[in-house]
C-alpha cells in the first residue's frame, strides 16, 4: 500500500441484462480475482442511466470512467490485459500495492 491509502479501480459493465452482458461481468469479476485487484465491479442496466451515459453499443466495459470496450464479449485474458494496462497507467500501481 502506498501512503497507507488503498486505491480502488472502478469497473462498470453497461448492458441491458442480456447473456453477453452477464457473461462479461462474470469474466471481469474472474479477471479481477485472478489479478487480486482492489476493484469495485458494478453493472449498470437501468435504461435511464444507460441513456444518460450515452451507452449506445452494449455491452460496454468502463474502467475509471473510460470506455475500454464496446459491443464485444472479451475473454478473461483480454480483460486481464486491459486491467493491467490501465493499472500501469495509474500512479501508485494497484497490483504493486497488493504485493
């Protein structure tokens, strides 16, 4: 931990509750678990919220407010690569904090 403050990655799966959306969330949770990341994974399925977020292509994977994938069901390996790339760009690496 850096400065005794644990930073958390915010991960959102935007979707309408379809099978692809549920599969993406499951794979994201598995990738987070395998990487031992301090992350909050949520699903956004409310039509009003999706409209407000301008989520036109579903499912979407959003990490810390940035869309990293849309209209694709990523594999766990692809999700892990994205998470590692994002955490490497953040000051105070999430993965290093957990070591």
